[in-house]
């Protein structure tokens, strides 16, 4: 005898009994109600041998949203994902004042329940469970906790989890009944029947209309965004995003991955910041200086050489004197030859009275004034240290003081002393 014949032989009472058993059937789903964070590559592995479009999208998802949190598929996964994501986002924001404001606001929504005819003793136990999660969130922020383990533990406790979800279900149902015009056009049944059969009963999965109502009535005013990423066979290489709130997606956003009949939470990749090392750039007015010694290290202007203390450029530079016979500067208006010269070695330590700029040098208007500090007086008993004879130079202008970094190996490595100006 065929199955259809057996079914037709059943009485109406037996058919109703089988229907009731079917409605109350609960699959034996393993795993916690809310998992810890895990890699989204696990989702990609599930679809590795599936439709190529789904395989491509899940591989891309593992890059853009590398972390996921799995909800148990017991009929409450959508409600649980939003409720958990709401408290997790409040905890992540680390604003105890905002948490307190949200507690006051959620408690004020009891007026919705009163207005639709629910009595307080019927819903107060669910409100208490929600208030307890608010208290735990505030305490965790105050203690400086760095992870959301307390939330995971709370939502994995069957009674606490079911009570919070039931509270959110009742608030959503009341909101829809108080705002019927916003949802009736999208329903295939009267709104009261829809709430009684699709919103309020335990273990009935949330659909698109119910999810929008949950966001509108409970989540939206908190300032937390809600975004759904649909994993479907639509064209493209990326999952299809849909924002349920007016605000643009931000860090304060609950991101849900929707697969037919199931919701999980996704976490977007953290933006990376490229830290460019700070460089102390010091430069002179020229990019070409004649080497002090033709056989020495090439003396190009750079941030490293110009940062050497007391390394002075030729004062003649900028006053019309050419800097290099090989690569002359562009022609400029002539200027008088600088009256300054380097004192001979035997006069390296003149008396302070003689160390000054001659008065007639002030008459050259084109020569900028150069502050010259007098060298410290030398005690008669202290003989000056022997100085290395400097190589000759064709120009008679002031010279660049010898620096150990540009000296030839055969020159003395004694500490050079700044040469004072003297006529």
C-alpha cells in the first residue's frame, strides 16, 4: 500500500495530531547557542564544492569579513544574533553613559507592552533578564574587561538567553501593532495573526518583515546600525549587502550573514594604518657644493650631512660667488668680494679684542650682517694644540671647516675647531 493511501485512511483527528507533532519537531542541532569568534574560512570550506558562485562569494567573504560568530540553528538564530550583537556592540563602544541611557530607554518601552494589553506580571521576568545583561555590560566596562566572554556565557545559558529573546519578541510585536501602516502592506495575513504566529511564539525564525520591525522598534534609536549580507546566487563576486537602518555602516554596526533559513554574525576586517617613519629633513639653499678637498668624500647636500653640528656652508654662497667651476650657478648680479678670510694657523687663538668684523665691512650693503661670536680667552699657560695644515684653495673666501666625516684617511683626525673670522 502506498504512503498516499495510508495518509488518506487517517481520520481528521489523526491528521491534526501528526500536524501538531510536525510543528513541534525540533532537530537535534549540536553546538552552543552562541559560539566564540572563529575564522570565516570555515564558511568558505562549507561551499568549496558547492555552486561556483557561492564558492566565489564565500572566499571573498573570508577576506572582507574574516571573523564570524555562529548562532545555533534552533529557530531563534535571527533573534539571538540581533540581541547578542546589540549588547556586544554596546560593550565594544566602551561608553558606560551610553549603556545607562540604553537601559533607561529599553525599560521605557514597557509602555508599548502596556498599550497593547499585556499585563506587567506577564512580561516582568523577561525585562529583568534584559536588565541583568545591561548590568553585566556596565560592570565589565567599569572593570576594564577586554573580551566579551561574559556575554557569550550569558547567552549560552538557556533560561537567560530565551528570556532576553522573548523580551525582544514581545517588544517587536507591540511595535508592529502600534504602527500597523508600516508593515501591513508586506504581509499575506492580518497583522495580529502575523504577530501571534510568526513573532511571539518561541522557536519561530524571524523573516524579513519581522527583522525590519525588530530593528525599527528596538535597535534603531540606539544609534547602532544593522546590515545584512545575503549569501545567494545573484550575479557578482561579493555578497549582497542591505542596510536596515538609516545610518551608514560603521564600527557600531551589527552585521548579519543570511543564508536561507539561518543567521550568523560577521565581523568586518579592521582597517590597517600605514605608519610612515618620520624623517628629519634639513637642507640648504643649494643642491651642489664644491668639495672642500677634491680627493675627499663627495660632499653632496643631504639630510645626513646637513644635520652635522657646526657644518657651515660657504658664506660666499648666496652673495653672488659661484659655487663650482664645473657646474656654475645661473648668472646673478655681481656682488663685492667677501672681505673675510681665515686667520693663519699661528693666529688661531687671537685675543678677544682682535676678533671682530671690521667696521668698513658694514659699508657693503649687499653683504648681510653675519653675527660672529668671539672665541673664549686662552690662559697664557695653556698652549694651543698643534693644528693640521689645511690644503690650499684657489679662492680667498672663507672656507668650510674640516669635518671628520669628509676627511681623507691621511689627514689628522683631531677634533677641528671652528675658525673665527678676522681681517
